């Protein structure tokens, strides 16, 4: 069974010799960082509902918006952006995080053959480039479908929400490969989708990512359906899951 997932318009030719995607690791630009901060502020009700801890600037202007989210009718975004650029954004802040993540580049890139295997077996979506951009804000990590970026929150000392930042990057790559059909074809909830990704990382990459930190909020009733054997045909396994737990 294949995922109902059209190939991206910038797809590369998928065979074992040609599938060598480029892993890009960089900080968010000032524009990207401000746009992402706005996104985080708007999503605060969702993050709070799901129990995420979210990093935000300490400036009163941003903290006030956090208390009003998502009602920003009176927000002066131009002034907020000026404050952000003048007082908050500093590209040097990301130096330690970039160094730490670069140290895990080889580990991250070693998942590519398995992603190709998933593609050939059941339609996992592949990309020619995987961009990882660092931010100071948010719940820890986000997969941005529009820009095809994995956005990761880092701190000034180079630490991340997860002890091993490669966990977040691999999680994001897996998320990109299955997110749309898990949501649209199988109608899995956010909690179910996150747990599918965690299970793939824990089952298929357990030697590469020892001590992988699973998310507390994932829906664990899907666990028996995500095994080493079922990863030979993940769509078939998810189809069986939705038969047992029908969608409304």
C-alpha cells in the first residue's frame, strides 16, 4: 500500500546513487525570526492546550501580546518589528547552537538511506534539501511545510530542548515524509501523528538515536501498530489502526 502523497515539484530522481540530499544548517534570518515569533505568539493557545512550554522574548511588548493571543487587533507590528531588530535579534546568539548541531551532521545524514528505503516501499516523501534553521523562540521544534524548514529552538549556551539535537532533526525529516497523508488520507489527530513519528524514530533508528526522547503528549494506543515489521508497509498498518479506531 502506498501513501497518497504527490511528489514535490522539485523532486529529485530517486535511486540509491542519486539520492544525496543537501543538509543545510543555519540561523533564522532577522525576517524569518520575526515572522516565526509572530507565528508562535498566534499559536500560543494551541501550545498551552497541548502542554508545550514556549520560549518568548522578555520585553513587555511581546509579553503583553502573549497574554492576549490570538487577539492582536491593536498590535502595532511595525513598531514591534523595530523593537525586535533594535533590541532582540543577534545572529551571534546562535553560534554555540550551530556548532553543536554541526557536530551531529554525520549522524543526521546517516538516516538518508532508510528514508529512501521507506520511499521505495510505501511512498515516503523525499526532498532534495533539508534545511534546519535555529530560532530563540517556540516550543522546541517545528516542521514548516511551506518553507520546508525544520525550525529548532536553541539557547545561548548551545543547548536545545532535547538533550540530543539530532533527535529533533530526524523527527522533522520523518514528519515531512508522512505528515500530509497521515493528516488528510488517514485523518490522524495531532497526537496520533506525533506518536507515529516518535515510534518510527524509536523503532527504526534506535541504534542511531539511543535515548531518543519521546514526546509526552503522543497518543500511545497506536504503538502496537508501529513495529519493525509494520514499517515494511506503514500505510497498511495505519489503515488497520483506523479500522480499529474509526474516524468520526
